[in-house]
């Protein structure tokens, strides 16, 4: 018997399996409950979820929490992370592109020139 070998990413396989399960549930008339919060930004995640979201190793996350470089909440031995705080933390670490840096310098120079002109007049 001849077989076919297919190479597929883990995420793709998970998506295919999820779709197959949802289709089977729909055929049987089973409705899945939605447990998502009304405001997705208020979503609270645990360490493994944050690691998946940020695509980092758990040891890296633990280093960041130990050094207090990432926002988290600790209750007992469990750490929790608010999605909106993680998103804000990510955006604060964003590096400006060269064009943005150049534009900011030009604006600063023009503001300084205006101040100099006011003091001369």
C-alpha cells in the first residue's frame, strides 16, 4: 500500500483538528459555550498562555518577572498577566525606525529655531 507523507506546521494541524471537532459538534447539534470575557482587553492569562502569546520560553518569562521588567500579579504561587498590560509593555519597548528618528529630530530643531527667533525679537 502506497502512502503519502505530508509536512505540516503544528499550528496548522491544531487548526485542522479544531475545525473538524467544531464541524462534528455542529452535525450533532452540540453548541459550545463561549467563555471569553466581554472585554477581551481584560483577559487574564497564566504563564503558559503568556509564553504562547509572546512566543518565548517559560524561563525567559520567569527572568522578566524576577527582574520586575514585565507587569504581573502574583496570588500565592500563581502568576497572572493582564493582556492589556502585556500589550502596553510590548508597545513601550518598540524601537523607532530611522525615518521616525529623523522626523523627530527635524521637529525638535524647528521648535528650537522658533524659540530662538522669539528671544531675538
